[in-house]
C-alpha cells in the first residue's frame, strides 16, 4: 500500500504541475477509467504523452488491470499459417444456456518460425513459446525460447542454457504466487531420462539459467499445468518403461516430488484448486461416450477420487459427428471440448458438470488459419505490463 501511495503521489504532482487554469482529474479516477479500457486503447494512450506513459506503467495500475482481467477471462488460440504462428483471443462465454452467439476472434501478434514449435499453457497473461528458427549466419534451424505477451504484442527471447548436452527434452512454465515470480523449467535427455534440469527466473536484471538437482529419474509425457505454485506434468520412469507418474515441481522452493497414478491420463486440469485429470473411457477422443475425472485427494498418500460423466446421445445434434478432445476446464468448472480435426466453421463445446448441459460456441475470424487443437487455452487474462 505504501508503494502505491508513493507512485500515485508522484503522478498526482506531475498532473497538478501541468496547468493551474484547469481543475486536474484525480489520478485515482484516471487509473480507474483506464482499467476499464481495452488493451489496444492502453497501448495507444501510452504514446500520447510522457505523463500518460508513466501513469500507465505504474505497478498499481498494471496490477489493477490484471485483477480486473481475471474477472473476464478469454479463450486464447494459437494458429499456424505457412511459417508463422498467430495468436487470437475471444471473450470466454459465461451464458449457461445451451446455445451461445458466435464470438469474433481478435488478432494479437505473430511469430515467424522455420520448423517445429511448442507452446506452454499461458500463466498470468504470459506465454512460453519454443520454436525452430534459422538464426543469422546459420543454415539449419535451432530452437529458440521466448516469453510472449499477446496482449501487448511483445516477446522476450531467452538465453540458452550453457550445457554440453545438445538434445533438449522439454520445458515448462510456472508461477510462484508468494514471491510473484515466473520461472521456466527446462530439461535435457541423457541415457533415456532427463539428466540436467535448469531454472530461469523472469524479471531479474540478468536472465540466466541455474542448474538444479532432481532425485526422480523420469522423462516427460504430457503438457503441464501450474496450480497454486506447483507445476504438475505427466511422466514415465524412463523412455522404455510403462511406469507412469505425475511429477510435481514446487516453483518457489524448486523441489521435485511425484504422485502415483492409477491409469494413463488424457488432460491435466485444475478442479476447485486441486489437481485433476480427465480420462476418456476408450480412445483419447470421444463422441457420445463416457469419461472419468480423477481428482487428487491426498498427494502424500497418492489418493485419487473418481467421478464418471456421460455425454448423452440426445446431444448428438449439438456435438455433430466430430471426434472430440479435451481443451481443459474453466475456472467455473465447465469442461471445454474441441474437434480433433478442426474445420470451418470452427466450434468449441462447453460441458457444465453441475447442470449436466452442453452448448456449442462458434468462433469466427480464423477461417484462413490452421487451428491446432493442442493450442486452445482457457482462462487467458490480458496483462498490460511491458516485458
């Protein structure tokens, strides 16, 4: 609170010093007005004057904007066209009715690449992207890691870890809500398991990787999810083993642990603040069948609670003939399904666990792009903080 008063008082003094002939607008009111404005308007207003630019960079304002953005989450889409990656977003519908009006997608930014790419689930408005790119003076593509803010259109290229290993396995993105720090966890492969583990903390003066120890031999098996400062991801004991587990990485203390799982998981989600997994009864996709949700009860005892749900046959007119996969779960406990093979027009489906209802939502504005079913992200928030 003290820092907020100091920041606001500085801005207020600047405003009062502009022109004594006009009654100044209180800075608190100015910040409140801007906090209700679209992100693109914030970007334009930063260019109006140094006063507005400094006001819109106040930590209090950026925190207020992020807090309000959390109350109006969005769907984030990563689409591919030729050798470019495009980010779009739409408001996340909250209408409990079985049908909703079409949503228009807004374009945010694009990233060129020259080969493969991978996107980690966004946290706090930031996205971790890893893609192949032909760097200056090179003939073959190399992997580049970057943090992107689709709301501001900014990206920050991360340095490469100094390691003798050339084969990198995977990376994860986590957030520590206590220290309010974003961290990237990266691992490389040796002898069939991850041998080296590195952590990079964002927001530090000199971005650098630190090697940390992991006493749990494993290889990565799925995309991760960060819940209350703990990063979870599915893994195997080694590349040749059928032993499955969920590895837990405490983002704040940078310590590893693991949880046993009873059966292979399809998608890791957050359910009422707890880790949960969605599992189709049958293949990894479904149309008109049952699925299970396993909710973690006691992580120390490796206890899971099972819930079974069924997509009713009478919903076939809503679901159509598409094979569906899990996109995830919203903060209001609605499971979102997307077509395994997206087509035009493009739809997503919301299944409400409590009401036992399903609704179809059309997404417009991305018809010319290839929507990757693996890169539909829920509860994305807009962050106006500059990287």
